[in-house]
C-alpha cells in the first residue's frame, strides 16, 4: 500500500509541486485538498497527466483523507501575502479540522513563516512535536552546498553545508560546514587553496540575498529530496524547522534526523561563539514574535 501525501495550499504553489512530483514519480498516493471549491476542477489536467507516472496516483481529496495521511504538506494557503497573525488565526481553525478528522501523520510547513506556523500548530493541536516541522533552512543549505562544490571543484557529496535559523534570516554555520572529513575553515589555512575568509563572507551575503527571493522552487526540490530519502529508508540529517522546547519554547531550523516517524534531535547544536550568539539573538526575537502574536490571538477571542 502506498503512503499518502496530502497537499494543501493555494492553486499556483500546489500545482507546481504536483508537477515536480509527477516528474519524480515517487510511489505515493497524492491527494490535493482545494483551498476553495472552485479550484477542484483546475486540477483535472494534472490528474490526467498522472496516468503517465506509473508509481504515483493523484486525486482531489475530502476531509476524511486527513485521517489517512502519512504526510500533510502545507504550502502558502493565501494567494497573496498575509500577516503572520492572520495566518496563525487561520491555522487554529485548520488544526481543529484536521485533528477532528483523525490526523496522525507528519505535518510539514513548506511556505513562508514556517517557524511561527510550526510552533503554533504544535500549541494548537496537542500533537507530538516530532510530527510537526517545516523545511526551514534546508533548501538554502542545499543551494549553498552546490555552490560550494562548484567553487571548490569537488563533488556535491563531499560538501556538508550547515545553515541554521530561519528561511528568511539564515545563519551560515561555517564552523559546522565540512568539505570531505575536514571543516571548511581548515582550507583557509592552506596556502594552495583558492578560497579565503573574504570568499566566505561574500558567499554568506549571497545566501542572505537569495533568502529574500522567492524560495518556492527550492522548497519543492528540497521536499522531494526528503521524501525520496524517506521512501528508500535512507533518512537524512537536515536543517529543518523543529520545536525547541526549552522555556519559553520556539521553533527554528537546526540539524535533525528526518525519517518516517518525523524529526528527531540527535545532539545539541554546537556552534562557534559568534554563531551561537547570533543564533541566540534570533531565538529571542522569535520568542518575542510568538508572544506578540499569541497576545493578538487572545485579544481576538475576547
């Protein structure tokens, strides 16, 4: 029996992800949940095309399907950008609906503000924190990995780039970035290396600029990579958004094991002093954002 993947989001993002899944032809039962009733017929052409993907099936779902899902992929649900507070208010209703329909799978946020949505989904639902995560900085870490491999003239598998924090404000952890068996910082001491500290700074700045652009395609590619690894029983360690339950709790991207059960932290994050300070400051800002939004939600119910 094929595992079930539900896709929920606006039509443009959902249809793009479905196209990429059809090309990948993963062994999945893919169920798309329309945001609005009028969207359902718009998926007909993709369902017809799914006949050419032998391993994957595609159909439009109903609320009953939430109880059958192994993964529920949540894209940006609004066609236009909305405020995080408005997204969280809608998320509360959404979480109630999926829990009432027996959802027990993995809830994966693949759009903007995934660090906030991951946290509030956990608070609203009562689901285990290992079941709820977001793509976080994993798409950007993959982008940096390929860029470093090209720059250094090595294979992609030789590079392990570490990027933590949030998708909008990524922190490159050079102290935890490796080329082969050695930290990349060791290469800076090599006189023959055509790579220096200035290059690292330029590359970090480049990644920050890319983080400000549309990450939709990067996110779809990263999600498919994680699904492929899971379906072949070769789970990855990836910097995805996960719940940090030290008080007060928050969500941010750090390296965790992503497998069929969800996410699992293998060890505490060890960064350089400067990186740790930047990560701690970002964590404090995230906690403040959570407190502000939580206060707005309380006011809205008064």
